[in-house]
C-alpha cells in the first residue's frame, strides 16, 4: 500500500479530499493510474488523485452517521433519484484493499468542475457537464479502462471518476521513474 501526500507522482497530481492529508492506494492501482496518465498526457490532460483507501478508526460511527444523513438528505432533495443514494453514499470499496480511487481532471491547465455541488449536483447539470467535457471525459474513461480500471456506472460516481481495479486484469509493468514511495 502506498501513502501519497499532496504532490506529483508518476505524472499525476495528488490532492487528498478533506479531511485527509494523504491518499492510500494499492500497488496495482498506482501502476494502473500511472499508465492511464501516460495515455492522456499527450492530450494535455493531467489526472488528479483525490481519494483512495480510507482507514477506519474510532470515529467510524461518525463517518457512517454522516453518510446516512447525506443519503437521507439526497433522497429528500431528489426523490426521483432515491435509488442512487446507495451507490453514492456507501464507501464503494474505499474501505478495503486500496483498489478503489477517485480522480479529477486538469485539462489545458484548468481543473474541470464536473460536480459543482458535489454529489448533490442536479441531474440536468450532470448531463450538461458530461456534454461540455465529452471529449476529455471519453479520453480519460478510455485510458482508465485500458489501464485496467472499471469506471463506476452511476452518472454521479462516473463524473466523480470513481474507478476500481478490474479483477483478473493484470497491471502494466511499472514505470522505471515512479516517484511514489511506500510508507
């Protein structure tokens, strides 16, 4: 397992989401992410790793309560999307293994705002952002898939670019210049 702090590694940026100061991910996820970055670099795209494995500790109950409260609010605000709350407000693999990651995108030097209101972004805005950035998103999703990730099928999770290492897909050989280190 690798613990990466805010920096650049393997051509991509590391920018942990609050409240975390680092992102942890497995060897396989790191190698695949470096491979995906190499695939999109010629297009002026830089991947930003924002979330990986999240260790649980003494405050697990608080984290669970926050997720439960968020899911309740989501169903209240978007009753027609209530079925999505389970996909959006669960750990989605971030609580084991280090193979589930979230990334964002920098294109032409600008960080793309895909979910301006986080997971509470209305579906009309999700659709508009998906159309606006279709070329970049298609390139990133293709690079991640070719590198051995599966991008989440849920529209919100897909724009959060939640992906997970696909079982049975071998990782590419690590780059000789990998800047990431193990703890």
